[in-house]
C-alpha cells in the first residue's frame, strides 16, 4: 500500500480493532456466544482495577462499540442493547482464536 489515500487493508482493520484491550475483550465475548445481549457482560467484566467505570461506559458507547460495528466485526443494536457477530467477523475470528489459545505466551494486557 502506498500513499496516504490508500484504503486500509483488512489486516490493518484487524490490528486496529485488536489494538485496544476493551475491543479485544468485546470480540472474545462475542465469539463465545452469539447473539449476545450487552447486559450479559457488564462494564466490570471489561474493566481492570485501575479503570474508571463511568469513563469506560462512555468510551464503550461512543468509541469502541461504534468502531467495531463500523468495521463489520459486530452488529450493535443500541435500541435493544444487543451485540452479535457482524458480517466481517470471520475475518478476525482466526486471529482471536490463535491469540486466545496462546494467551500465556503473549505480553501482559491480553485480552
């Protein structure tokens, strides 16, 4: 890929989606059960002990869930509070499985 106007590759989108721990955790939760109501996993499950839960909630609704939905990895229905695998989920699933299977070999911060 050359130049600034080139669209990101699917691999770039995968790594971008996986670049934040909250998005990794959301994707892993969605990969376990589908469809998945947001209420089935709480903000607390995504948070670390250092996280501000109110800020995390805001980030989820205004950044992480929209980003994953825009990439097509999830379908997020804000009205009925459900999250399910999106049309592009199969693009990211093999890497999620690989990383989850080898989580003891990955640096701190996984998922």
